[in-house]
């Protein structure tokens, strides 16, 4: 397995925690701005209210003679010291709180401006509300240090942010547990795979695999099965090849040794000819073995539209010299073009095997007829011969690998029928072996729909 | 030595027959299991080379049948079935040797000679009787260390006698051991060969038992 940096669990945890933390921070920032805005509104309201009270009070006490003296306004609340006020009458300081300066807190050298203003007084930021009295010669300033506002804001935010900060590690822990549990099937799959023998091909059994993993397990099992099939076919090929090639090779060896030790010219020639024939036989056997092995190992071959009549004509032309050599009459009945969908190479192998068998196992001067036609929507390829035929009991054994009919005097590979059967299956055709009503020997019928529109694959 | 060869493959059978003939064996060739069993029951072959994948009757069945019938002919199984269980089954069924194809002809011949030697209780490769030593491998005969030139038939006859030293062999038995199928046998051929052997090897070696046959005496008669 790859290092932990690529761990799905870690990534999930990091992502979820990151998203949660970001959302929390955003919430906190929003809360900050919102709370500050509301707090400002509220406290500004209080400042304005306080100023209004002072203005009303000033109207009543204007006659009093305590101009310029600081009034010790009682500090009734813990935020109170941070609040200061000034009352000017006709430009003179009529009243102020103890913590208020002598000069007007706002708009000192400028024209008087009613309303809120933030100013710097003795190095601290103050929020000041300025207002006119009942008559315009009275000016009232009420100020509040902004620092105290920040304190209140912090106090408000602390109560919301602190639980969040505590909750984050707890949430991380809970998330870790939840994710750990959720990816357990994947971890189990990984462990199961890691523990398997490299050559193990039995299907994976993963109980309770979640929907996300089930397709992967299925795909893996499918792969195992396919590889198993390939290896089995490979193994069988090797076993068959070594077994079946032993006899021809033994023959080649024996004949070659005889030729080496033979003094008589005619006998030596005979042995050498036999050696060559043995080589041909071994080559034929290897070809057939390879064909069968490829057929068994490969998936569905590529299909194309082709004229079966033309294909059969070519095969019959190829085999004809051998038939003529045996004095046989080989006849093709394929007048019309029969378009089919199939694999040309494989169909050629099939037809060649059938015609070759007929020629090979029919006696001298036998009659062989190959027919290609469309019958009841079916493509029919039939090979009849006037040879000895095959007994009913033996027919069903045709197609077993290396099954050979004994006593024919011919040395076949024992694979031809397996190949024919296999190619017919690939083309979804049926293979029937029967007694030939017309010629008296064997009749082999291969039929199927083989539609040329590509529907029959 | 007359050998029965049971092999259904025509090329291999032809090659083995020709090769074994070159190496001094008389070879009868059958192509199916039933014929092999029939011949083994009918003739006293010196040894048999038996393929297992035979038509009509499997080689193993043939082997089991002849052993059942108490026929002790040494049998060398020559087959393509090369797995260990196959070898074990072959030997346990009654094969005296088990050889997987392909095989060298000289090795096959040597194995056959070894089988025959063991079957006749001979510890050595060379057969000895009195002052005559016969080497089956090189097909040479020496008398008191002097090489003696023998014809093929004379050699085969002497070998048959030496393998059955001390036993009386009829003329028919000797003919069966000497001639494979299709070889014409003159009615007095055996007598002529024995006469020649006596002339070359001394008259004390082969005795005539009138009305029965001939016998080779291993030890020189004490004076």
C-alpha cells in the first residue's frame, strides 16, 4: 500500500475538518461584524439618549453658577468611567464630567456639527455625540471611549467562539472514528489482497461489501476467473502438446537413426522419407494445437461481412489436388453468393478441416460433395462423402480433444473436430454429424443464422 | 532375440522395427491391443515393446491380461504418458521397464537386452558357457578369448541356447525365437546352423536329445 499521505481516510478527515473550520471562521467573522454593528447602534442610541437628558437638564439649570467646574457624575456601572460629557453655554464650559477635558470633545476649531463623530483625545479613540440644547447657545457633548465598546464586543464573541474552539478537536475525533469505520471495508479488501498468494486465482469473498466496493470486487473476481481460464487453457495446451508431440517426435527420431545406421540405399531413402513425413505430421499437429489454443484463449473474434460461397470455393480449390491424388471426385455446390457475418480466418479453418477430413478418411475413388446454401433463413454448409461413415456410438465422441477413430490408417491430430466445434460455437452455429442419405458416408452439417447485418456476432 | 512390437503409429512402428532389426533383433509388429495380446499368448517372445495408447485394447489392459495368464515375457512399455502416476501404474501392472517417447534406438536395444538378461537370471551383460563368451551388445563371440566369426542366425541361435542353458529346446521353439513373420524357414535350417556352431565352437557345447531337441551345457562335462 502507498504511504499514509495518500490514505483515503486521512484525506477525508482533512477535507471535512478543513471545510468545517472554514465555515466556522466565516461564521465568526460574520458574527463579529454583525455584533459590532448592533452594539454600535445600541450604544450610539444610549449616547444620544444621554445627550438628550443633559440638554433638557441644561435648560432648567442654566441659571446656576458653577461654570467651568467638573461635576463628579456618579459612576454607577462598570462601563461608566469610559463615558464623559461636556455642556457649553454661549461658548463657555458650563458643566462636564470629571474625566472630560476642558475643550470641546468634538469639532474643536471648526464649526459645530451635530451628530456622531469619532475623535482622538489624549491618545484614545472616543465616540462623541454632539447636540444643541433647547436654545442654540447650549452645546452638549457626550463621549464614550471606543475601547470599552471593543471589550463588550469581545465578551459577546467569546461566548460564541469558545465552545466552537473546544468542539473542533472533539469533532475531529468523532470524524476520525466515523471515517475509520466507513473505510473499513476498503481496508479489509486491501488486506485481503495483500495477504493473497500471488498465484491465487480463487474469487475474493468480501462479506457485506458496500455498494461502492462491490463492483470493484466483482471486476477483480471476473479478472481472476479470466486469468484462471487462460492459465488453465495454457496449461492444458502445454500438457497436450508435450503428450501429443511425443509420438511424432519419437517416430522422427527413430527413422532418422535408422537412416543413419542403414547401409542399403533404398532402405535409407525410405527411412529419410519417413522422417520427412514425421516432420510434416508434427507441423500439422502443432498448427492444429496452436489454432485450438488461440480459439480457446481469445475472446470473441472480429466479425465482418463476407461471401461464404467464395470462401468455401477457395478452400475446395486448395484441397482439390489431394482429392485428385486419391482419385476422389470433389464437387462444390455453391451457385449463389451467401453473405454472412463471420471471421474469415476461422471459417476458413472450419471449412478446411471438414473438407480435409472428408478427403482424408474417404477411400480411393470416393465421392465428396460440399454444399453452401440458404435454407429457411439459415446458412447451411454441408459436407457429404461416400466414405465409411462414423458409427452412431462414436459420433458423440467426436470433438473430444485427441479422440481419434482407430483403424483408419490415417494419422490425424485428433484436434480437427475440437477446432470445428469451437469455431461453430463462436459463430453460434450448430454442428450436426449424420449418415449421408445421398452419398452413403458421413454428412456434416454446420448451420446458423450468421446474419450479414452484424447482429449475430 | 525375437521381439513383439505393439505400436499403432505407422511412422514410429516402421522406424522402431527397422531400427531394432539393424541392432540384431527379430521384430514382429502389431498395431492394436487385441493383436498384441493374441501374439503374446501364442508365441514365446524374448521381450515385448508395448505402447499404452493402443486401439481396440489399451496397453495396460493387455499387460494386465497377459500377467493374469502367467505369461512372463519381459515387457518394456514405450509411451507418451510421462507423469509419475502413469509410470507407477505401468510398472505395477506388470511392466519390466517404462520408457517415455522419444527414445534413442540404442538405448531401447540396451534396455531390451537388460530385460532379457534379468529375465534369465544373468547377472552379467555377457553370456558364458564353458569357454565361450557371447556379448549381446557388440554381438561378438569369443572362444578362449579368440574371436569367432558367426553369421547373424548362428549368433541368434547361440544366444537363444545360452539364455536357456541346461534346458532342452525343441526345433519349433528355436525357430520361433529366430524367425519373425514373413521369413521363410527351411525345414533343416536349424540343423544346418547347429552343425556350423559345433564346427566353430567345439562339439561339447550343444547336445542333441533325440526326438526332443537340443540343449546347451553351461559347464564342461567332467572327464
